[in-house]
C-alpha cells in the first residue's frame, strides 16, 4: 500500500515538473516575439531566398519553364548610350530577347544582361563571337545604286527579387556581325542571337538633280543656223559626299564617319561637302557644292557647276557665225568651251532613299 502511494506521489511530481518546463519555454518565446530589438544586439534577418527554393537551386527545363512563365517581361527598346558608346541587350533565362534591337553600331560595346534566378549566374555561360572583320568602310552606296535610282524614279510574383543577375560586356565591334550565345547545360539551354553591325562610313554616293542656268544648243533648219534653249534646265549627277563635322568620341577615341541609320545621326552629321559628274556627259559637266540632309536620305544641295557649252565658230574669213546665217551642212558650226559661271540648286538622294525607291519598282 505504501509503495503504491509513493509511486503515485512521484508521478504527480514528474508531471508537475514537465508542465513547469513547458510553461517556462512558452513564456520565453512570447517575450522574444514581443520585445523590440535592442541597439547592438544582432537579430535574425529574413531570408532573401525565394519562397520556393527549388525554382532557383535546380537547373532543369521544368524549372526554367516555370521561371519564365512566372516572370514575364514586356519587350521594350534596348537602351543605347551614345555618350559612352554602349548598347544594353536584355535576355530571358531561356535566351529570349527582351528588347528591340536590329543592328549594333560599329565601335560600340554591348552590355548583355540575362534575367535569371540569382544563383544561376555562375552556372551559365554567356559569350559573343564576331563575324568577318570589316574592311575600311569608305563608300556607302555605288554608282550602280545612283544610276538605278534615276531609272526607277522615272518610271514574377513567387520570387522576392529576380533580376538581371548574369551580365557581361562585349566589344567594341568592328565586324560585319556578332553572335551572342547563352548556355546553361543543366537546363538544356543553348540559345544564340545574331546581329548585324552598322558600319561607320566616311564617303556617301548620291544621285543629284540640279536646276541651273538654261543652255543654248544650235542646229541647222532649212539651210540656216537655228538656236534652241533648254526649257527645263535640270541636270543629273552622280556625287560623292563627305561629312567634315562627323566626328564623334566613342569609347574614349575620336572617330570620323557617320552611321547609315538616321537615329544615330546628329545635326553636324547631316552637313556635307559633295562633288561629282554628270550622269549623261561625265566629261562635259561637273559640280562642287554643299548639302544639308533635311530628311533621311534626302539633302538640299547648292553647287557650282562648271560645264562645257556650245558656241558658234567663225568662218574661213574669220567672221563669227550668227543665228540665222545661211550654212551648208547638216550640223551647226560649233565648238565646246568651259563655262565657269554656272550654279545650280537641287536635291541629292543617297543610298537610303534610293534603295527604297528601287524596291517599289521591283
């Protein structure tokens, strides 16, 4: 009997002690929760890991699909900084291009950013391979382009802070094209994007139409010398244009030349000095002038136009022939002389607009 009473008494003491320990621990836990952090005391910080760690820690095709689906990004224009000569190209983790970019300017650098879970960065490779190296780009367009222009014209909620964690800088580019590659073997990502490189050019070929002074021509009609005057004194030329103010500082280097695309041009890139020869009579008519591009591919041109013109000669006795004089022959007695007092104004169309015109008639 006494033994049973002692066992009962010990059991009660044990249960009482266990209850006291549980109550004490609960009190301490509540106190830690309600007590503000004191200065100088380290407090646990919330984890920056994504709620679903599996999405970022496992590089698998399924993980990538879920990440891309849950983190859609609206496609925008790629950022370009002309002052520093850089273009920022953005990619998603599966290699999808996230901004609009058609061409990379020559001598610019490309900052390539990949939108990916933060701990994928060291497990993926990002690279760039340039194509054939550009030769010195001297002339944009050709004589054939100019001639064709005339003939054509006459007729993410499940992640705390996903970001562009993988970034590399490539360039500057001096090739015809460049291919960027993104490889994440575990996720079976092997993507590539190829861009052409927009070259700087120093000389541009243009088709130029100039209106100037009327010009006389002579003939024979019913045995007398006759004179005719141009009713529309417009002459057509092939010209070469240079841009003396088209200097720019790219990647801390001064570079001469301008780009073919309009949104890379500045006002000083539109001022040109142009010279050329007549399309129909290259040995008889030249021009030298200044031009200002008013819209892409089209420039107003004012020029000095030295040309060879016809003048009546003298007869065997030294008398100068005049219009209305009788003359036996089929062509008027003329000689060509250089006229250096002729000027013209008109329009110059470079390869930008010429190729567009040619395409319309194809």
